C-alpha cells in the first residue's frame, strides 16, 4: 500500500468506455489492484444510498504518471466524466471467520441471503500467494465421494484438483451438487461453493437443496452471477479461495471447494483483456490465460495445516477438448472426469465416459493392488466392448464369438451398474438416492466380471446402489411379470367366457 494513502487520495473520471474507466490523480497513483469508489449524487441533491449508487472499480494499469485504467466491479450506469473517485488504499477484501458459515455472499463479501449483518469477522485481501513448496504435503490420500464410477475408476485426491468436463446440459452442476450432498454428512471440514458466471436460478435451487439436506451449517456459498460485469465474475473465485485458505490455515480444517464454472473465470478474463485493449491470442483468448489460471489454481493445495480439495466444473465450448481453455485447465488437474453427451442420451447417469476420463491417483501404490487391478480389468472390458460396437451394429450380436458375447454382456452390465440414483434428483426421478461405499462398489464390479449376474436382465443393474439391490429388482420384476401373466390369464378367461356365452345365445336363437 502507498505510504501516502493515509491522506485521502481523490481523482477524477476522465473517460468511461463500458466497464473500463480512466481516472486522473494529481497527488499520486493508487497501487495496482487497489479498489476505488465513486459515489453518485442524485439530481435532487439528497444523500445517496451507498448500497445502490456506489460504483466500485479496480486499478489494472498505470497509463502515465497521472492516469490509471480500471475495470468496473459493479454496473456503470450513471457514471460520467468529472465525477470524484476515492482511493480506498486497499485491494478487494473478503470476510473470513466462523460467522461466514451457512451464509451466501457476493464478490464484495456482502451477504445476499437476507440474513443478519456479520459480526466478529475480519477482512483479508483476495490477492494471496500460493503456499511455498516446503509447506506442501507430498503424501497422497483418496477422497471418497460415494459415487461408484468415480471412486472405482477415477479416484479423487485429498488436497487435489478434479475437473468435470462437458458441454452444456450433460450434468456438471448436478454432479457437483450430489458430491456436496454426499460429502457434507461425513466430511468433517467445510464446503465452499463458488458460482462463477452461472445462472442465478441454479444458485437459488442449490441454496434450497442444501437447506433441506441440513448441510448448510458447514457450508459457504459465493456467487458472481452471469448478469454481473466481467470484473466481478473474474474476482469471485479469488474471494471464495481466500475464505477456503482461512479455514485451512487458521482453523486447520479440510475444505471442499467446488467451482462452477471455471470456464466462466477464463471467459471473464478474456472480456477484461479485450476491454483493456490487449492483443488476443489463439481463438480470441487473452494472452495471459495461462498466468491468470495458474494464479488461481496454484493456491489450491494440500499443506501441513490442512487441505483444500477442489472439484471444478469446466464447460467445453462445442464439446471441443482442444479448446485452449480446456487444454490449460487439464494441466492443473489430478483427475479429469469427462461427461459424454452420448451416454446422457442413453440414460446412463452420471454420464461419465470412463475411457476418456483419467486420474493420476490410479496407481497400485496409492489404490492397492486389488483396486488397481480391478480398475484395469474394467477399463479393458469396456474398451473391448467399444471396439465391438461397430461389428454389432453391422452384423448383429449373434455373429460374435462366444467369448466376445461374454465380454459384451459384462461391459453392458458394468455400464448399468455404474449408473446411480442421486439424492439431488429425487424430485425429478422419483428414485431414492443411493450412497455406495468403496468396498461395496469394488465387490459389485468383481462379481459382475466373475459372471455372477449372467442370468439377470441388464435392467436389474440399472440405477441401483450396491450390487445386492439387483436381486431385489429382479425379484420385483419377476413378481410384476407373474402378476401380469395372472392378470392376462384372467382377462383371457373372461374373454373366453364371453365368447362362449355369445355362441350359446346364437345357438338358442
């Protein structure tokens, strides 16, 4: 902070171009990332309501010795040349402390849940540095989610970063909400949900669902909605991360940080870059894409004090995984979970493609020999089935050899076993959610690969929890089939009786 900041530093707006504001200062220039306030005075001269009329901007560059260029963090309607600008002498701050739990905030740390004002909190800069290498933990530990396909094939790392990749409408937000629900009960730490540039409807629904599930007391929600200026959407991720760092470093608690959607962070940076007049790089992205993303991602780390485990939804433009946003995000992740539109169209939810997804934790030294070998066998079976699909489409299943037909049967049963009813979708599917332990998931896969369920219909393994539920489904289906058969017999008997009566009447006549 500038030593002269003890004296009030006031500047003047000299240019407004959308969200970009140029300000001239006579005394000295505010430091980069300083927050400036512009209070609008209404035409009637009455005191302004600071909550509605204050415009906040952030310094991004020094143009010359008396002029800075800033980006607006709030809408700039009503801003005009000649208005006074007040230098706060501080960067953007985020509230930290136990009272922020169970609350919902905007980028300025103001509650947006109509709750009471915050007390006994402190404020910290959102521009923190990543933990040093000597303070990071080097051991690896599995982070169990209760979702079968993730825990078996794509194990997450405690203190690591996992990405949910997929286009629009394939289930990224639903999967994030389910992980929050599953982890909040058994997770001893804090969950922080950060909505970057997403729909306000999704935020409101998530808030209600978390209230209903009773997990809000150990949760913080931070939103920068898609209708807000790019400056606000660009900083909201750092606000949520600052809160997470407090619980990790000061409270020594494990933190689950969920970000929806990291692509919107990159997109907001691209908008700011264009507004600031920087020359775009490939596909119109900002030239500083790699640096900006790294400044956020490298702060998510596992230290001696605790761990921040992050799961991030990543929108993939036009399902193109060679897009620079997807490529740069991939490089930071310990697990990449790819959601497939094709699997979603087949009703296989969660629509995770196990052959495109991967995890750096899937090694025998971390998982153990049994889990690792089982995961390899499952991948091999699914890959063989993928190769046989073209032959099946052209010639039919009957033309395959007996061994190949067995592979197809195992793969199809595994695909259906990896589907799972979610707690967060009960109101839409009318199916009770299931939480499956890692041991139950592994045992189920072993039994399917051992052909224990060959005499079961594939549908018996669809949308179940542990593999033992398949027997209940089969018994229920058998009971329904027998009841339907009995009903049909009764109907047939009644029809025959009617025919006999009609024949008798005809004979009498």
